């Protein structure tokens, strides 16, 4: 804090005294990066104490995206949550959502700030935001993510600031913060290149709303992703080969196009393969998360710059960034999620999107979020915002899971997050299906032949043969037979053995 700062320094327990049963709380954090840390744990302690006194206590929780070990898991363990939006990834919380103990609203991430502004989901009672500094006039310098924090600071009735001294104060030099005004007073967002800056290095809060500050020095709890396995490397090879062919055909310019990649080891493997290939030129990214693998690419000169909303990197990698801020600051821009995931900017720059799927159906519809169409895994995140507006949209997944008991290619997805009208390319370790310009039956045969595991080919082709003829062929009696088998027998095709 600067000299003369008027805000009270509180213990975590003092800070949460005003938070009441049923309150709606917006927490900083996009993944665990920049997430509030000590206050969520204090809320969980308060819940446990009140529950021990047989008093009700549960809050409604908003974040930027998932914040599992920092926010979701402590609160879920204390049964301190009644409502969650817009995205989550914690196993304990997931169980509570799927048992209807917690109400969960899965949202497009760029829609969240507008939802908060308009009050579509009620009033925001409190904001809890991590920062490196708050000034007396209400400038808030955020840490390793921006997410929805600027909107929470503006629209919450009361605010708690976690001052985290682990983070470099120079993170503010990466930040480009702008809150889009309400309609009909919106102008085009003038982001023409990934590194274009249009805002300020700080968020703003009315100082009169600030309850106080809570100090800590705690690293982000970002886990390391598993290294790419053989299937991930094969998927990466197919993606690189496809993009090179698109360049040779003149559909991708020589200077390449900005890339977006989802979270996980498949996406990390693809980015590493793009970096290793000498024929892929140096490129920019316009994406929502900046992961460990991108630091190496940036230091090697293959990744020229990246726009993101979150530095979702492990602590050793974040410390590498902190130690070389003069290098990274001109190359990384941290934006609010309504800008990092903005459809207009994605369309304008011709972003190539690369996201992961749980399953795809034979016509190119994608399920990224639900098992059997019923149980949530994590959520839709930003995948649809990029897919719908990308110049090229790719979805990637292994063709089978659980030793072949689950096929990622099914006759009909029981839940669809990205439909056939937006999905252009599907990739598994077996091959790549380019669906552009193909009719439904052409798509079906291409996806089965190129992407499905060979052990499932016969079943999928037989499904097509017995289906009712129409523009899109389906047999409604058996469209979900594989999913019913999985629920009943633990395998989509009982007795199938894939070595």
C-alpha cells in the first residue's frame, strides 16, 4: 500500500464477518491464477462453525472461471456453496452439482461481465479480489489474472481486497483493462492485433465500498499438466500437417494467423508441436489462458506475443516470468474476459481455435461438458466463443477412453455445446476430419473413417444403415445405445477388448 492509504488491514476472519447466508460473492481468479485465497478459506471456516451451531450458511459464488483448489474445493468441503457460475473444475464441487446440492449455471465466459452488470442473476453483494496494490483513490492493480474482477469491483456492494505480496507489482504493466459500457452505447472494440492495448493498467473501485484489505504472500495453486502422451503427439502431428496444408493452399497467410488453444495436455502437446516445426512461422496468440508450454515458445522466439486473461502457469514458471519481466511485459497482454473472449475481436483477427472435446457425434456436433448428457465435468468455458467466431475451428480428443470402454465418436451426442454449424475440423490420434463443405452423410463417413477408433467402425456404420433416411439420418430407438450401455455395463460395447 502507498503511504496514507485509508483502508483497514483485517484478519481473514474479520474480513468475512459481514458476509451473510445467501450472499452473492464474486471472487477473483481465472483458473487458480489470481484467485482469492485466504478469504475463501475463512468463509469455509465460518460455514463450519455456523453449521456446528446448527445455523444455515451457504453463499452464491461467481469467479472468472474455474478456481478449484483455491475457492471451489474449500467451500465445497464446508458445504458453504448453494450456487455456482460460470465454470468449475473441482471434484468435490462437481459431485455436489451432480447431486443437485449446488445449483450450477454453465455460461459462455465473455457473457459473465454483462450478466453481472445487468443483474440478470441478482445483485452482487460482495467482491473478493486479489491485487498487488490498492490506492487511496481506488485504483486496484491485479495479479496473475484479470478475468471478471474489474466488473466485480465496479458492481459489488462491498469489497474485500487480498493484497498478495508473492506476485510481482510489475504485472500491472501487462494489464489492459476496459469495461464495455451497456448497450446501446457500445462502440467497436478497437483491438486489431493481439497486442493492441485499449485500456488501463488497473481496475477501479469506489473506495467507500472497501471493507478492508487482507494480506498474504501465497503462490497461485496452478497444478502441472501431464506431459503429452503418444496419442496427444499423434493428434498434434495431424494438426500441424493440416495447418501446413492450409498455408500451402493460400488459406492461411505467410505471416500465419493468431492461435487460441484450450487447457490441458492435448493443447500443450499441439502448441509444442507447432513450436518444433520449422515450417510453421513465428505466430501470435489471442487466447484465454497462457500455459507453461507457451513460455518456452516465447523465449525461443516462436511465439511473438499473446493476449490472454490469465497466466495459468505453475509457480516455477511464473517465477521465471517474474525474473525476466523486461522480456515478457512487451509480449503478454492481460485483459478482462469480455475482451479476451470477445467474438468481434476473434472474428476480426481470424483466430484459429483449437479446443478439446469429451465426445463428438458422427455429424460433427461436440460435447465438451457432460457425461451421458447428464453429469457435468467442468463446463463450456470459452470454447464456443472461439469456435463460433474462428477463421478455423478445430476440436481434438483421443478416440477412446478407459481402455476402449468409451468411444469419443458416438451416433448422437446427448448434450451439445458446439454444433455442426460451427465445428469445422475434428482430430483424434487416428486422423483428421475436415468437415468444411460436406453434407451430413459425407461428414458422417469422414468422421467414422478418419477419427473413430477402428474397433467402433462396424457399430457406427451399422447405425447409419439402419437409420431413418432424412437430411440427417438417425435411429431414435438406438441413438443413445452406447451411452445406455456405459451406464448399465460400464462399457459402450460390452465385451469389446482393445489391447
